[in-house]
């Protein structure tokens, strides 16, 4: 059950989507002609994940075949919207923070958004580093993860970033959503690869490109291997 006060998932979904339906249909078209045509880079920084979702888009072969493998973030120069995703980026928060900071040096002024389903203790540091977040509550969400989600909502109070929430309609635990914190709340099934391909060319939003960041390896004088995602 998902609630704002004590509403069910169905009611929340109908409210958020109905409120969005008339407005967001128009806004979606605006997004397609502004945000996405402005060159969006979706950057996969890891494939590591604690889940094994059948609907994970990283398993969509035809869509992922369009991804470009890069060894450093300088390849993102010229993109003015960056989405950092995985896998689960917050399984390695320090690495992800370092990548985000390097991206900011390369793509000066470009908003950086993080896609995650994980809460960590130093979440405030992550929130400080990005312009917004897309947070997901999967159907396998546990009671502890619901508690962590509530802690995240407490942290979002007073922040001005763009925060979006996706909730699986198959979630079985009670979840309370504070609506004022979220720019968008979606309660709907994940789309299949074919549905995405039917919806938009190549299965990707207009103007969006997918990158897989694979850092270069450097072996030090004592045989210690380090990995770098910076140029040079």
C-alpha cells in the first residue's frame, strides 16, 4: 500500500497520473523539444546491482547495442544534461561522487541527475553533489528499505533540486509519499523493450545517448592497479 496520508497505491497512482495526464502530456512534448534535444547523456557507471530485475533496461539488447563505451568523462563534453545510473551507483558511493565531480569539471553548468534505489548513510553528501535524483522503490523493496526511504524524504525537505520517484505497483509494503518533495511520482509497470522501441526511435528519448564508463587501468611501480575515469 502506498499512501500520501492513507491512500492506496491505486489511488495515489490515479491521482498523480491524472493530475499529470492533462498537464504532463503537454509538458512531455515540451521536454522532448527542450531537455532531450539539448543532448542528454545517460552514463552507466557500473553494472553491479543487488537486484536481478527482469525488467532491467540493461538487459534490453537492441537498446543497449546503441551504447558507446568510453574510458573517461571527457567524452561527455558537449552534453548539457547528464544522468548517472547503473546498475546501482550507490554500491560504490565514493567512486560515484568522484565521477560526478569530474563530470562537473567537463560539463560546466550541466545539471547532473542520479538514478538510484539505494539509501546510504552519507546521502546528504550525494544530494549536495547532484541537481536531482530519480529514486526507485522496486517490487522487492524490504521493510528496512521503506524506513530508509522515509529517511530520504526527511533529507529532501527544504532542498530545491528536481526529485522524481518511481514506485512499482507490485510493491506489497505500506509506503507513505510526501508529495511536495517530488517533482513527479509514477506508479506504473516497467515497459518492455518492445514497448520502448514502439514508443520512441531506438527505444530512447529524443536526443538521449547512452554511455558505458569503463575506466582505464594503470599499474603502479609496486604492481598496484588503479582505475581512472579522468582524461590524461
